[in-house]
C-alpha cells in the first residue's frame, strides 16, 4: 500500500473536558484536562496548529476524517516509519 507523500505521526496532547451535572464546589477539582493520543497522516502544520488525517486514498490526493490540534496542547510527538 502506498501512503502518498504523508508522514505517519503519533501525537500525545491535552484536550478540554466537559462535565455535565450538579457538583459541590469541592468536587470540581477532581476534573482536569484529558490526555489524548492521535495517530495518522501529517497533512500540514505551522506555528500554531497541526493537522492529522485518519484516512487517505488515491495516493494521498483525497483525505477524510482529519483533526486540527493546537500546538500548545501537544505534550509529545513522534514519527512512525
């Protein structure tokens, strides 16, 4: 299988957490950012963001299911292959 010209990357990053319901103020501290792991095809990046796609076809001419991650949220990254 060809992978187009995209590098495959794995990113460990922090994401926001949404909590619904009623809580006592002293229990709010139990909730924090979530640690996420995303792997896929590195589409592009600049100083502020990185874009990673889950799926590609036609040797990378068509992509689908991609995520945009703020670089300030990235804890660790590594290239696979």
